[in-house]
C-alpha cells in the first residue's frame, strides 16, 4: 500500500467509489424495475449478433437478466466499499467488453473510432485490478492490515 502517495491514494479511492456508484445505480435500478429485461438490447446487437441473440433466447434470458442486474449491483458495492476489488474489477471489465460489442458496430462507435465509454470503464477497472485499488481506503486494505498483524 506504500506505492502511492496519500493524494494518489485518495484520487484512486474517489475514482473507485464514483465508478462503483455508476455500476451500483445501473444495477439497482434494473432490479427495482420489474419490467426490465436485456432482451431488446441483446436482440439489437450490432457486433457478434448471433452470440447476443443466443443470450436473448427465452430459455437463457432470465439468467442473463439476473446476472446483469446483480452483477452490476454487486460490482458497484464491491468498488464502493473496496472489497474484492481485484475480482470485481475483472468481472466488470468483462461485462463492459460484452456491452461494448453489443452496443457498437465494431470498430465504429457513435463518437469516433474504437473507443467509447465501455472501453474507458473497462480500462479503469483493469487499472484498479492491477494496482489492487481496494487496498486504498477500502475493506481489502483493512483485511490485509488485519492479516499481517
């Protein structure tokens, strides 16, 4: 945990909490909306449309919806509290890459070429995983400090 200055640690913590809130809010609003489903998003996928249509199949969509709703919510909570950040960052990055291909006609994205918000989120999450961002003012850091006593 000594790799970053206090200011850098605070910046990483603020960024982790903000991105966590973004994930948490996206997930909890889906959970609270009983009529929400990923079906139309998956069926309108622009890249790898066969794969996303498969996920939208009536036998799978219930599982996909639960994984999406709870995945976003739990990843968000993990980031907010700094707990299991390495795992949640990896899972969140995978989720963002899946969103990226479904939402875009690769390599074209609405505001440019190759890069959209999903790629930015995935890159930040990979950064969090790499630096073990939960160690900075998070429960992962508290747990590590307690285990080293």
